[in-house]
C-alpha cells in the first residue's frame, strides 16, 4: 500500500457536483483533489435542460458565458399528447433571465469546469473502495492500493456513493420506470427551431430538445416490463419508435437517425424524501452532494441544475470555515471549524433537496399516469399548472461564492 501526504480536501467523483465544488473552491484560492473512477470525464445521459438556478450557479463558477455561447436559448415549449387527435399547447417564455433555458450537453459543461482547474486536480482511474478514521482525518483507500489522508472528504460519487454509504445512506429506491436517452446530430440542421417539444400519455413521457442548430437531445420514460439491462440497443430503439409512432415525422426522425452508441437506458432511482429528514448529509469532516445526496426522477429537470447549486453552496461554506483559521489554531479547532462549515451546508441543502425530490416524483406520477380520471384531469387542467410548477422550482439563486 502506498500512503501519500495529507490533503486538505478530497472530492470523490468528477461529475457536475464534484467539478462544481472543486471550481468553487479554486475560485476561493483553496486546492482540492478530485478522484474519478473512470479514465476520462463521463457524460452519462448526454444532455440536460438548464434553468434559472443553473445559470446563477454557472455565473458564480465563471463558466456561464462559454456554455451559453455553445447552446441555443430556448424560446418556449410545445406540450402535446402522444396519441393522434389531441391538439398541442404552446407556451412562449418571456424575455427575462428568470426564464433562461438551454439544453446543455454534459460533455461541454464538464470540460468547461475541468478547464478551470489547475493541472493535476483531477485524478482519473481512482476508484474509492474503503474509508477509515484516523484521528481528525479520513483515510481514503483506492483500488490500486493508494491511501489518501485528507482533512475534508466530499462524496459526489453518484447514486451508489461509497461516501454516502459511510455516512449511513441507504441505496436509492428503484422505480418501475425506465429512461431512454439519446443525442442526434444533423449536419445540415435539425429544423426544430428553439423550442422544447414534450409529449405524454399512455404511460409515456417523451421530450425532444435542441441543444444548438445541429444537435437534438431526446428522452423517453416509460413503465415497461419488456426491457431490461440485457436488451439490445436495436430492440430499445425499436421500442421507442413504436411508442412515438403517432408523432409527426420530423419528431420520429430524431430517434430514427440516432446512432445506437448514442443511446443509453437506465432505471430511474430516487432518494425517498423522508430519509433526508434524519440522514447525515454531513458528519464530522465528511459530506455528500449531487446524486449522492438527492437522486431524483428527471421530471422537473433539476438533477444537474441542483448539483451545481450544491457545488457553489458547499464551496462557499467550506471556504468560510477554512479561511477563518486562527494563527495559533490546533488540529482539533480546525476540525471543529470544518465540521461547522459542513453542517451549515447541510442545513442549507436539506429542505431544498426534499422539495425537489418530492416535486419531481409527483410530477412524474401525474404525467405518466394511465388512469382515465387522472388523464382527464391532467389533460384538461394540470398541464399548464405543471409547467408553471417546473419554472417555480427553478427560481432559486444559490448566491455568489463570497458571502455578501
């Protein structure tokens, strides 16, 4: 086993929350090490819709303009039934920063965040297998035998978080719903304009969102017993095309032209919100963020957005704690300051996380219901309410990295 020197902060996971936290700390002059189990940045899911809260976080992190320049501003959305004979409803967004929405490719965002970090901050092929106590420190054991000693440990390692399990989190709950996602590139342009197209009904929810002039991200969620992890990409694609067979030809062409290696399928998971009522979001000098904290269904488009909120707020709370160090402070006093900083972060994120998880699950349940009366209620009265609810949940400002 190889034991390295003591590190100030170790972040597990180079996803959205991990890199956001690292960039936030870097902006405050605090170095961290990010451990990523893969040998490169991973862009699982291909893209996600960003709303007001995401852009506030990106502005704090200093990457907003670069990401804006590469993605089209959405002008509104079109919502319709997946079956023929039902007119679609269109909603245009007012020209206001509160309605800024773009479909951002994960790869672009992750690379933008990674480029802000000093060389060597991200350590690839570094899988955490065990965490142990060592006085005021945590010893992080990697699969290659390396042991890292750190003053602060942050788990941004997804739904199956090793750090989360150390804190006592249970495995996320698995829903009966599958999500199939894809990304399609049109060399001559897709012709969709700048609108988010969403269709629902018959237990299906699907969306088609332009990222830029040439690229369209699409998804379909469904309660299915026909598909599992062993299903071939060809069968998955055929399944999607069958579910959207009554949609316009230009919509179907998005899936038809998607390469098989540009699709991914996964079962949706979430953290039961009541678990966060008594869970340790932070304990000692350890905490979690992103999907390690609040995995949620994608029905309000807040997974990636809230992960960036986590990163900014966590960096700010840690920064306050670390920069308050006294000249004659001993290890115990330093440990207490960090512990209080992480508790402050946990207090700020607890109820926000509970709210988002609950809202996402409820919206998904309503949108994918196959019951006759629920369908009638949703189609006649709830569609506009759900749209407004989605926008309301995005109206959250995580603030700057430096407290005002």
